[in-house]
């Protein structure tokens, strides 16, 4: 198990977990979100290819309509 930080909250995941798998587990694998890891935006097409590392910092932002 490794420890990652998701929106300032510590979370334990299996070593080798992809960003896509984490987002799916959290129910966040839908449109309308943007994800950054360690300060860099990760495009949706790369989520499956990005492997989480111990200490990774993930920020998940949700688009909100307003006016």
C-alpha cells in the first residue's frame, strides 16, 4: 500500500494503482472534472497511463454552472 493525498486528504491505495482506477473507485470518473497530479494537469486521455506514486498529490476539480 502507498499513501496519496487527494484534495488535501490522505488516502491509501494499492501500489501500481492508476489515476483512472482511483477516480473510478471514488466515483469521480465522469465528465465535468479536471485532475492535476503533483501540480500538473493530467488530461483525461492520460488517466489510465498515469501510475500513482507514494506521496502523490492529486487535486480533483469539478465544473460548476452558475451565472
